[in-house]
C-alpha cells in the first residue's frame, strides 16, 4: 500500500531541500527585481509649459510652491547677507543685511539685527537696525522695532512698540528703496 499514493496522483514533497556538500559552490541568494522609481507627486500634476515667443518674459509667474522662502528656526543663529528671498521667516536670531526681499515675518521668539529693504513686514518679535518697508509695516502686540525706520503704511497693534528715527515715505520704486537703505546706514 505504500505505492497507493503514486497511483492516486498525489504529489509528494521532500521534507528538506538537498544540502550541498562541503566542497560544493554556494549560490548567493537571489535579489528580487528593483521596483521602478515612483514619480514625484508634483510631476504628474504639472502641465507642460507653452512654447515661448521672442519678447515673452523669461520667468513664468511664481506659484506658491515655488516661492523662495527662508526660515530661520528657533535657537538658530544666522549672520551674513541675504539676497533674492521672496519670504523670510525668523523664529531664531538673524544678524544680516537683507536686500531684494519681498516679505519678512519675525515670530515672537525672533530677532533681526541689521538692515533690511523689503516690501512688507510683520513683526511679532524684535527688529533692531535700519528698516525700509516700501508697502506695509505691521507691528503686532508683542513686536518691538528700534532704529531707523521708513515705511509706506504702518499699523501698530495695542502693545506694539516702535522707537528711533521713524518716518513715512511715499510709495517708491525698488531702486529708490535701496538708496534709502544706504542713506539710513550713513545716518545710523
């Protein structure tokens, strides 16, 4: 009856695979095939750019995801020169000259020392130095600004403080703002 399983067509499975002898070559384990690289999430959404004609602007308008943003986090200290920044967020400490920047936000824990020529500023922390804001300067209740300040429009919440040489200026072109920063440095 031992041969009865053969007659029924039931396959038999060996209990263990054969083990190579001590002198037999060892075959390395096989690696599964590599999965194809996944596309980045933004690549599938992005539409192809239309062809450019001579005279068209070189850079397309910036989307929110493409804004040149620099964030200086809590307990971080940065010193030097910052240029061509669309948005600067300061939660730590910055000692710098800031040029060609559009927006600055100083958090309650943030400190900026130096000079800045910008379009808009929202200050919850401290600013010390020369500040030229061509559009709107907003000083929140916890904000402290001291030094030479020039602004297009100003809003100070109850509790916000400003001290030093403070003057309103008419709306100006960016080149004129840069001249004002140089004049403010010379005066300070």
